[in-house]
C-alpha cells in the first residue's frame, strides 16, 4: 500500500511538472507560429547558441514576406540600488518597441515610454517597485543600475513568470543603439512570427539561402535554424534548463513501475518457493510424503493467497525432512 501510494504520488507530481514545462509562453497571441533562431555553437562550451545580431530581426521583418513580426531582445541580470541603499538583482530586458508590439508582455500603468529611447531612463514592474521602494508611486525616483544612474519613468504591469521572456525591469543604452546596425555583434535572441499558412521548414531553407549583400556577412542565416517557442523551454537548446526534460519523463515512467513493485516482488518469491517444492518432491519417496507431509494442491494459480500459504507450509515441512 505504501509503495502504491508513493508511486502514484510521484507519477502525479511529475505529470504536473511536465505540464508546467511544456506550457511555457503558450498565452502569447500567435505563439504557435512564433520561432526562435538558433545554431550549433562553434566557439562555446554549449552545444547550441540562441544568440544572433540585431540585424537578423530587422532583415527578417523587412526582406521576408512570410514574416508577420520579428524582434531582437537581450536579457541579463542587473543590480539595482536606491538612494536609501536598498538593493535587488533583477532580470532586465534590453529591447525596443518591436518587442512590445510582437508579444505585448506588459502594459504601462503610469508614466511614459521614454525608457525605449533614452539610456538614462528605466521602467520597473509593480513587484520590483514594491520590493525597492515599498510603493508604486516612484516616478522620477533615481536608481543606480550597475553604477549607472537612471530615472524611473514608468511603472509596468507585472510580467507573467511562466515565460522565457520574463523580466522585472526594462531599459536601453547608447550601446544598444549602435549595435542595431551591426551584423557582427551576436548577443541578441531573435524571435520571428510567421504568417498563417507559412511552412516553417520551407521558410528555414529560404532563410539559409538569403544573401545580404554585406562583404563580411553575405549569408548571415546560413547556419541558423528555427525552433518553435512552445518547444524551446524544455529542449536541449535551452542552456538555462536546470533539469533535462528527458530525466523528468524517465522519472514519471519509473514512478509507474514503482507502483507495481510490491506485487512483483511477492510474485517472484512465491514462484521461487514453488520451484523449490517441485525439486524436493522429486527427491523424496512417495510413502514418506504421504505420511509426513501435507501435500498442497492448489486449485488454480490466479493470485490466490491461500495457495501461496499452502505452498509455503509444505515447503517448510520438506525442509525439515
């Protein structure tokens, strides 16, 4: 009973976990047509790389009629510090308005969108503002971001955590503006949403053969592939995945086997006893058996508990003989 309970509990929890992993980002509009660019890493310890240039998103949006929307984002953990000394480490988003238009991950509750155009402005989500200031009425407050001062110009609605695109602050920098026109800087993740009816495999092949006209990057997408956003989180491509999805599936399967373990063990023991009894009966005269043992005669072997007890009793008498 205990084994059965533990097995079913593990199975139920692992299935809940699996469901949680495979439903990342599914609340975005058009997510079934949204893909992430990636390639096999050449100079990295990881097998795959999801980083590309900002120009990738711009080119896909402008040169491919199959593309409905595309954006490039850069996420990193940034340190925040108030004048009062309150600090926090949050996930910050580097992106322009194309990200907001494509995913609509949040909305502005108060303030302006200056953080999209000025490198000395920053937008905080409600939870971040509450964590640092204890209030969301913080427009105009100065905050240190990795030793760079910024002014809070907007408060954003909290972002869904069940997403690969979760962030707690949104900012931009002058460096970001420079990198928007460079093919050689590969630190952005490029997301593309295809139009309805477009075959992803055919689009991928067309993308690989695209020629940009650049002297150094004539075929910028030659090594890139695309993966559906709904599959990215639990795939081997996700370098931030703490637990490999395959291990989780194996754990779920193992929990099913564990529910039958006690029964399997009892059956194995009983069958072994039957085998021992059969061998002993062949080596003992029938006269001795008729007077000194009680012969077990099970009517069937359909998991009958009384049959097993008779066999065990007979086996014990034979061992004494």
